[in-house]
């Protein structure tokens, strides 16, 4: 990290600010509590905070992310970004298939036949859930 500008990002509540404080005790990044109801972490760091360790070393602590929703990707195109799911999508009955519940879905069939791992399919569904129907530009 020395002699560079470093930005720390990642899911909120995982301990980014605590780790930076441990690495650089002279810095004093605000540390938050993990929300007990959602377990997802509160956004204690509400804006990115830039601090100088020395003249050539800069640390930026960022609020982090609560969930991952790729910007500008349509629900029906998300599967194109999963290299292990993509090979099956052309065999779905509907070319707008989101592989969630549609009949004749080749992706669901591939999951059932263990050609696609269940964990990866759940990751796909988790992200799908966060995508708006119409991207807001
Ligand atoms: N058990 C445990 N708690 C930690 C650890 N690191 C941070 N915490 C706690 O997790 C909460 C969130 O930490 P914080 O540094 O604010 O996370 P950030 O949102 O990623 O910056 C705080 O209550 C910390 O005290 C760790 O290694 N173990
Ligand atoms: Mg933080
Ligand atoms: Zn499908």
C-alpha cells in the first residue's frame, strides 16, 4: 500500500474500517455496528474518506456495498454474464427467459441435471432479485 493511493471497498460491516485502523493506528476511521436485524451492516461510513498516511501514501475508506446490482444490465441479459449459465440460455423456450420460473427453461433443467452448480444458480438469482426491470440512467 505504501507510495500508492489505495481505495478499500467491499460489503459493509465486514470490518474494512477496523482493519485500516489496525494497520494504521494513527488513522481514525469510524467503525460501525452490524445491524442485528438485517445482519447486512449499517452504512456507518456514509461517504468515502481520504486520509494521508505519509506524503506518498493515501488511504480511502469507502462505505462499501450492501448488495450487488449491476448497473445497466437488463434482467433478461444477466445470464450472459455467467459463463457457466450462458451456454444453456439459447435452449430456453422464451428468448426473454430470466431462468426464474418460466416453463421450458433450459437453465433450470441444467441445474436439475447438475450441469450448473446450485450455488452458482443461487448467486444468479440473488443478483437477479436486485436488478430493476427498467434501468434508471
Ligand atoms: N468479531 C469481529 N468483529 C469485527 C472484526 N472486525 C470488525 N469487527 C466489528 O464489525 C463491525 C463493523 O466493522 P467496520 O470496521 O465498521 O466494518 P466496515 O463497514 O467494513 O468498515 C464493528 O462492530 C467492528 O467492531 C473482526 O475481525 N471480528
Ligand atoms: Mg467502514
Ligand atoms: Zn431460461
